[in-house]
C-alpha cells in the first residue's frame, strides 16, 4: 500500500504543477483545447503516459474540455507521490 501525502506535501508540490488543484481527495486539472479532435488527441497522449507509468487518471471529456483526476486507489483513494509523478508527466505533454 502506498503512503498518502500530507496536505502540506501536496500544497508544496502544487507550486510546480501549473493549473492543478486539490478537489476532495484528488488532484484535478481542466484542459481546454481547440476542439473535440484536439481533446481526443490529448487524451490519447495522456493514455500513453499513463500506461508507461502504470497509473491511470479519471478522464472526463466534454467537446474541447478534458478534466483529469488523479488519486491512488491502493492508498485508499488518497493522493500519493505516484499521482504527482503522473501529473508532472502529463504537464510535459505538448498540447495539440
């Protein structure tokens, strides 16, 4: 089981994660893209990164808006370093 991060650890990490925030027990970020096609392309890129890290976000798509939610299920749905690693990797994806 992975260790959940403390609130202060999460807040410190958010300083380097542009646009990410905590909502409930998840890291959350909303991406607004040009159109539906761009949103799908972005989701596919996120999927590749998620597979490489073996950590999969909750993904919600509404036309050009993609919302990503990260938490670690084997840590009781809390935020762990695994979530921060995925958020950093997603942040490095070039938007279409």
